[in-house]
C-alpha cells in the first residue's frame, strides 16, 4: 500500500505506454496482463478502471481491471499477442465518476460517524456514478442520514482540498478512520485527507477538491439484518435524477394542484388512500360473500358496517338509499386515524342521539344531528377497529333498553 501509483499521485493522467506480458481466455473475454501498474484494479470497495488499448491503428477495449494471481490484469474483448506494445487510455468519464463517488462516500461516512460514533461501516461498493454503503452496529434514523447528506453538500460547495500522504502504520493516529486489522497488513498506510474534516486510510482514487463532486444525493435507504444500506449518486447523474423526480412532481402538481412544499403531505395522503382502497376491497369481498352485518334486537333491526375510504357525505348518500321498514338503526363507520360515523334511525322510540351519544362521549368523540340522524367523529385513536367495536357495543346495549 506504500507504493505511489500514478492514479494516486496524478489521477487525471490517462495515457500510458504499456507492454503485454500474457493474454489468456477468461470468462468469455481475455485476461491481459500488463507489466506497468498504471491503472487501478478493482478492490477496496471500488470497481476497476476501464478504457482502451491502441495497437497501431487497432483499438481494443478493456472492460475492467483486476488483480489476477498477483498481476495487474486488463479484461479485454480481444486476444492480444504477448510482447505487444500498446498505448493505454483510461476512460476518464468512468474514473472521474468513481473519484467523485469515493470522496463523497468518505464525507458521508464521516458526517454520520461524527454524530453516531458507535456506527461501523460494512459493505461498500463504488462503481461508475453510484455508490452503496452499509452502516452497522447502531440505530441511525433516516433523518440523520438526510442531515448527513446536507453536511456533505455543504463541504462540496465550500471546495475542501483533498490530499494524500503516507504514514507508518505504527504511527497511525486513532483519529484516522481505518478498517479493523488494516494496519496489521501494511507497514505504511496511504491516508486521504479532506481538508480538516476527515482523514481515512484508503487505496481508492479521489478528487482533488470536493467541488468536483458537484452534487451528492441519497437515492435509497433500506433496513438490513445488520443495519442500514444507503445508496447515492454524485455529479451529473445526481443532477439528472433530481431533475427527473422534480419534473414528475411538477407534472402531478399540474394535474392535482398543490404547493411544492406540500409534497410530503400529498405522499402521505396517497399512502393513506392506497391503504383505504385495500381495506375497502376487503370489505366489498366480505359483503358479497357473507352479506351485511344485521342483528335483531327485540323489534329493532340493527345494521352496522365499517366502510374504509368513505367520507360523511358518501355514507349519508348510502344510508338514504337503504330500504328501512319498521324500527331500524343503521351505523356506517369510516376507519382512519380520526374516524367518522353516521347513525341513521327509523321509527325508534327515542332520538338517534340517545342511542349513541353516551358511548361517543365516553370514547372521547363528539357529534350531533337531527331526530333520526346523528353524525360524529373522533380525534386521533390508537385503533379504529377497537373504536368501531366499542361504538357498536354501546348502541347495541342502548337498543336493548
């Protein structure tokens, strides 16, 4: 790890003269070994370099760089005769993307570690313009990751310098982040410093200024058995993704007007409607297979149903169309965080409120209405189902009296 490879000292240098040592078939392509250690192989959580080899006027792509049996090996699409000389050109679009991502990952990990020092980094993979990193061993909220993203973007905008140096493993400061056991494998460590914000032992390639990252954007957040897996984008792809999502919101905004700062509330509402649709489908299936809930309490017929997704107007419209002959009580209940209901009565001895109001008040709700109709609702409840069952039980007892 102590050797100063050109992709560490001058990562923007992209053209080199190389000599082909061997070339053998490898997983549908060819493993082409070069004598010069001028391109970075996959490892340390980062994919390998890509590019082309120019032999005279013939250009041959290499789609990866790996270490195979200790040799720097290009995965080429064609066989190249051993002993051939070539001009190697690194795909700098690919390399710059990984430089941005790797420095962005360092900053993001540092931002999270500064607030959660007991968190550990697990799996890391940087490839092209996207990265993935696992945080393990501590509970970190999504809000903390969002704050970490904002911290990275601040450092990106301020343009912190990124420098590397070599430090004896025995003299490695505890303040320098390093994988457990790494210092036992090397006498000298390469340390990447981002201003005075973060210092990490690393073999990857990095930008020379955080401004080169341009944009750092989280794109996914998933719980795993060990902790949390976070994915992100940097650079132009991050800008493209931000634009794509923002434009989708703009299109929906024109179809269903809302203010942009209300996006969170709109998504919450959509989630609620989706849940209500599922529950309503289940209720329709229940009604079609089992019929409505009807009880005979003395001379009174008591209808009661929980009907997800309906509002008071819809429930009232349904009740108006119900055929009620003789003494009847009909309750429709709309479950939600703040459930509502309507009790409709016909030819009962008392006003509708006498059968329902005591239970409503006992449950912390309120309502009112005319002689035959009582409309009410509740504040936030822990369980709509339990509230519904309690309301039905209270009306049932009142009808028995």
